[in-house]
């Protein structure tokens, strides 16, 4: 019977409708078919927990076990939704629902710990929080009207697929506290930073080194490595960077995404689609545009913050096959902040990248054929 588990059927439904690489296949019909297939699989199977109330969802998240599917009915779910249950490599846990299954956190409330961790009597304000909960699949549903959207802490190997996150006070999705080997794909993110514009990132990978005292659980560093951001739509009205790649993270992939920079706020240095402080990322086949209102300096920027322990932050990254339209406002499609700090592991910008409506051009470094 193992081949007929809910988790196995979930994976099969994804395979049936998975877009080809770089296709940005977010057509409504295909998306609806994918969600419907996942939600409707095996209604009588013992590995499925059907949920239609907020209380039911809280209970299901608290009791989830490997291989189980928690299946959301349409409707709004208000409250704090957190899990500390782990799946396994062969039996991940799945939370699946249609786009009109909507998680809303009306918090935060209570007094929490200085470093965020689930404690009784405290509501983080997060729409969905996975804490020490690896090996989950999150599929199809919506998160809105929360302090933060989806937060992963110490939760590696989590896949977020066809999820819609919008109207969020701060950032939409955060891979934090060494939540490595995660994937977000085929999803939509918009309208972030409603309360703190400078903290309204779309996807946030890792943590600033000033926060490693809280989130640096891997030798003092937040090693949210190898995160893949694939075929998503970002914007409009993401007030900070669409993707913020933090120092001390390695070897992620940013591919096939569409960035609409309308509404970038300029607050807290937010003036680009992506800030790259990580190391060894591949950034390819993305399409970015900008139009007012908003503040826009460059499409992609690198930065090289010093950290302890020391890393060659903002180095060794590769750009290829990206198309950028800077709206007659931005300087460069790809601005490399420092070449001397990356002499041993240089950033590479290939000639396959293109730019339109730039004040200065494609990049400020030599282009690689």
C-alpha cells in the first residue's frame, strides 16, 4: 500500500501538471487543475485528515505524522497556525488546499521570547509557522492579512508550491534558522510591507548577521543553503526586495521568476528586485520590470557584508539569460558592488542577459561571453 499513500498521490498530482523549466507556467486553468487534483485525491484514504475549521487545523498541525495529508476545505481560517512535527524523506507531511482556503493571523498577541520560538500564550502573528518541522509540502492555499506570511525555522526540505501570499505586514516567505534545501515554486507574492515597508520582502533567505545570535544555529550562522526560488510571480507592491539573499548562505537557484517592481519603497535600502549577499547562487531566466510609483536603483545588486565567522559574502554568483526592463529609472540591470572583495571567487555576468530602458546599461563589470 505504500505506493498509494497520500504523500505519494500528492507527488503524482504535481508531476502531472509540473511546468517545464523556465516556463513560468502559472496559467489559471493548469493551476486550478493541479490544486483540484491534489485536494481531491483518495478521499477515503486513512492518511488524509480533512479540515474545515481553524480549531481543526490547529489540532491537525499539532498531531501531524509522517506521510499524512492535511486537506483544507474552502474558507477562511483565523488564528495562529504552527507545527513542530517532522516528516521524513520517504514520508513528507502535506498541507494542501484550494486557493480559497485562506489562512489569516489576526495577532500578534502576548509576550514572546527574545528569539522567536513557539511558547504557550504567545501569538507570533505569522500566517503559517513551521518550527523544527522538516519535510513538509505546502500546496495550493492562500496566506494573507498576517504579520509575516510563511515562516520556516530549522525546517529544511520544505516545498512550497502554488501558494498565494499577499497583504502581509512584513515579509511574505522566510527561510530562516538554517531551513536549507527548501523550494518555493509556481507561487504568487504581492502586497507586502503594509506596516513596515522596509521589511516587506517577498522571499527572504537566511538572516542578517546581526540576527545570527537568534537564528545562527549552524556554527553561529543561519545556513539556509541551497534554497530554490522557481517560476514564481512577484509583485506588484512588494515594498522591499522581491528576494533578499542573506550573507552566509550558499548555492541557491533563482530561476524563471517574474518580478514586477511597482511599489518598491526605497525604505531600508530597498531599491532592487534582488539583493545578493549570499555565495554561489545561480540567477537565470528571470524577467524583471519596473514602473512608478516606487524607488528603483538597479535590477540586481550584490553586497559584501563582513561577518564573524568570515565568508566571501556576495561573491561567486552567476547571472545568465535574465531579461530586465528598468523603466528608464534604474542604472544597471546587474550592479556588482565590489570586485576586489571577490577576487578569489568573482561574480559572473554572461552576455546572454539583456536590458532595456537602463540609464547606464547591463552591468558595471566586464561581461563574460
